[in-house]
């Protein structure tokens, strides 16, 4: 493959896409072709300005950029696969802003939201608080000024504008971060793993939408920065090869990936990436411990966790109730942090332990069904692994 000729051709195609193009992912036939083209790209970017729109997706040896839908690049010798860059949405339902305190509260201390309380997180804080476990939250960003999150946040990255911090302009990412690791002292709320460190990865815009390439770039960043857990509270209905490849590569690098199953109330299927077997797939339960009507369910779920009317942090230092499998996923990511703080574990060990130690539903009538998250049992399972 002639990298220079290919990049000249790519430069022209990007130019044709400025008014009618959509984002695409370009896969290379071999790692050798990818690295040769990546090296050539660095040399040619200054002279061919359109190449500045090419994003390197190193974790899957691919590029992403805008191209015309009828791009002639597919006919270029040596480029076997070009796919449209699909869109992904966060998994949330409408909630009640500034909702009343929903959890246990002692005056002069932070509120423990009902979900954090129900999974028994407080019962294990004398054994583990997620100390120094690094969690990448690929989402809409975070409110850096929220008083309950200040001590729990590292710098992170804004994939939509790399010159800016990943400030949250939607609220979803801030809500997820609060459930995982909020650490209010005298008021506010406390999350499942209050000493874990959140690395916000802003891949989603203010409307809660992202491209697969943004997700892949986020996974790549988490791997390159050696994070322990990747929280992915979003999903899509259709299979995507590039996303699966990124998930596989992160899994084989020892990263625990936790993803939400979706909010369509389906009984036998879940969204991607939760459907990938390397991912911990999470469904949602109600306050009374039943599977939430909106939650996707079935044997593809690994574990259920609280996801209905979850009270957590919100923009501008405020609080908000949200429902969705996104919120359930945050509880599981927090418990994974508690487990990893006890001892190092592989993604397979974490997934196996979570499934084994889950609390069975009261109406079991099959050989195995996904159970409910319980922090005490998870910690015990971690010690036995």
C-alpha cells in the first residue's frame, strides 16, 4: 500500500465531504499498513490541511474522518474496509431535578442515596472505599466544581475539544460520577466507592449523543492511561465491528468494562456494547428490588443494580433524580472499585465473582438467572478469588 498516494486521495475525499459528508472509520489490512500510514500522516498534515480532520484510533489500528457517502476511497487498492461511523446515545430516562433527598441521612453528614444503601456499600467501607482505583467514565463530562466530586476527580480528557477540560454540558456524566465516587463530607451525597478516582472522558455532546469513533478514542485513552475500570452507560442496537475490536483490546489489556443493557424493556436482548461477552452487562432494579419495567433483561445480563429514581450529583453543584440502566451501571462500577481495592483481579475474575455472589431473585424458576448486586458478598468473593 502506497501511504503517500492514499493520503493525497484521502485529503481530496475529505474536501468533497465538507457539505454532505458523514464520519467514517477506515480499517487497514495489516498493522504494518496502519503504522506506515500513521507515520506518513504526521509528515503530510502541515501541507495537506484536510488531513487535520483525521483522527487516529490506535487501539484498533484505524482512522476516522468525514467522507462522502459514495466515497471513491473504497476502490483504493489496499483499503479493505470503510464503515459509516454510527451514533450512540446515553441510557437515561427523564427524572426529577432537585429531587428530595432519597436515602439515609444523619444531620451533619452526607446523604447515602437509596441505591448505595440498598447494595450495602456502607457496610464494607471499613474494609474498602475504592482507594486509588482509577475509573474512566466515558460520558458527557463532569461538573468540576461540584462540592461532592472535587476530591474524586482527575483531569480526564475532552474528545470533542481537546483544548478544553471535559466540562459536562448535559448532566448525565456528573450524575454517573456521583453514584460511583461522590465524597460529600458534611452534606451532599456519598457514592459507592468514595475514595476511587474518576477520570471523565467527554465523548458525548450536550444532547447525550456520540459517534462510535469518539467511544473508541475514549477506550483508547483509558487504556493508554492505565485506568482500572471503564464505565460505559450508553448503548446502540446494532453490532459494530470497530467497537467490538476496541472492547476486546481493552479487555486483553486487563481493563474491566461495565456497560448498561438499555432501557427498552426487552426480555431477551441487550444493547451493545453490553452484549459483548467481555463486558459486565448491567440491568436495573426498582427500590423494592424488582427488575425495572424499562430495563432490558434476560440471560445476557450479568447483574442487576438500582436504577430507578436515583438521586445523585448534577450540574452547578445541584442534585437530580434519574432513572435508567445507566444509573445501575454506575453502582456496579463502584462495587468493582471496592473489589479491586481489596486485591488485583482480571476482568474475567471480576465478572465471574459478580455473577457468583449476586443475590438471587425471590422468584427463581430457572437454573441460573442474573442476580442483584451486593457489596458485602462482592468483597467476600474478591477475597476468595
